[in-house]
């Protein structure tokens, strides 16, 4: 899986036009990542997890490609509605919702909801009567970067009673959902969850409930620089095989976020201060933990950095611009000597970064740029076309 990455020339050209910090979004990469999912999981309907990156043109691009949307709040649902996206293409996937948010979702045509406890049933039955509901179950996966089952998911042994209670309340018990955790690097966790879910589907059938929908969540990994990447294609192929074997007649969904947008965004930031502390170089950047680097806290993400400068590399510390002593972006990054004003490129920062950024201390959010709108994109396309021509001539 390849990432979108600016060249040094492209970075410099854009920095001449836009003050740092800014992020560059590649819609072509969004399309490429979506295509990979559909190629290796052809049975699966994609519900993009809005929380990862709700940039409007990312959302519109995915909608045009046929994706639906996984939302966590009435605010996200209203945002989609303003973009002209109908409620039929939305699942309200937060297991615990406020009454007001359920009412708003129902008014906007959302008819698919998840829940994982009895207390949610009364709210849904009263405010979204007759809606399709899916029980979220808890599954185990020690290899995930972020465990999403500590806070969410009913014990599997409670799933049938929860479905029965929903049916009794006038809701439609439509299916089951699970999430193996974020940045999961192996298919085994999905396969085990699918086996468990197949048993629950069978148990529901015995109780007179024919389940028709299964949501396998997200968690598909993106590559990390310097690591042994998971074979994502092979992983998805294994999941697809199990889906075909265990659920040949069931409507299947997934909720990818990071996989779609993580590799589609680059940050360009500048050095605004230099110090030497305890014999090590510290570099202040004009973006920090309260901005695009918020994923270091909220998403446990380790960011990579590229300066393009020659020279001997040594471990340095990057810090953000805020007047908060926790604003250390990353320690021991191997970098050449940097100076005031030097540009630093941060790839693979499209998920849980700008979405969770704040204006703490009065620092503005990083400007968002769409690569396809820029002159450098046209130049890249021209270079690629020329390369294709030369390669075709060479092999003719």
C-alpha cells in the first residue's frame, strides 16, 4: 500500500504560496484506498468512519464512489445532511446516544443504529420507532494499536437477550457488529470474531429472529515507515474468504477510517526555534500536540518526519508552539542539523489529526489544501505521463 507523499520540490513550491503549518490532502489517494478495499472485500459495503477525518471533499469523494457513512453524533449526521447526503446512507454507530441526537438522526432519515446495553433500547424505541438496530459485541485482540472494546461492546453471551428486548420494544433486530481495534495487523482477530458472530446468528434464528446485517468494523492498518508492513491485501482476502464461507447471504458492512484517509494527507511545518538541552538539539515547530499532532495523544500515533536536508543525522526533539509544558511532539527523531525557517514534512497524518486539532493558546488550525487543486499536481501528472511514455518505448 503506497502513501501520498510530497516531493521536496512540491513542498517548497507550496510553502512559497501558503504559510505553514498546512496540510495537503490527496483525493486521488482517497480514491486509491477505497478501490483497494472494494477489490479485496467485494462483498463488503464501506461505511466511512467520519471521526477519522471529516474534510468535506473527502466525504464528497467517497459519496460519489458509493460509500456510506459511520457517524458518532448528531453533529456529524447534520454535517452530512448539509452536504446533501441522505440518512439512508448513514449508520449512527455510537452505542450510547443522547435522546436529542436520536431525535435529530431520525428526523434526517437515519434508520440504522447500534447499541450494547438495555438502557439504550427505550430511547431508540421511543425516538426512532421501528428502526434497524445492531448489537455491538465485545471481542478480544491484543495486537491492536488502540483497544476499542474496553469502553464498548456487550459480552457476547448477552447479545441474544439484547436482540430479544429490542424486538419486544418494537425495534427491528437486524444484526450484530464488532470492532477488533484500530491498526490491527492480522486477520486472525477478524476470523475469530466472524466465527463467534456466526454462532450468534444461528442462536438468533432459533429464537425466531432472522438477522440480515453484519458490521465487521474498521481497524485495517496503514503502513508505518521503517516497520515490517502487514500484508493488507492478504489480510483482507482472508477476511473475505471467511465472509463468503460463514455469511453467504448476509449484508456485510465495514467502518474504515484510518485506512481511507491516513495515507492521503501530508503536513508541512516549519522550525520556529532552536535550543540545546542536556547536549541534545531541540526544535520548536509551528504545529504541535494541540494541532495536527493531536493524534500522538488521542490516537497513540507515532509520526514520521522528513527534512530533505543533507548531513549527518542525530537524535533530536521536536516541540510544538504552545505555552504548555506537555507540548513535546516527539523525542529522538533522527534529523540533520536544522535552522530557523527550515521546512519539515510529516506524511501519513490524515487520520485523527486535523479532526481532533484545537485552537488552544490562540494558534489557528493548519490550513487545508487539496493537492489536485495545485499547479504542482499538474506537474506531477505530466512527469508521470512522460515516464509512462519512456517506459512504453523502452519495452516496445
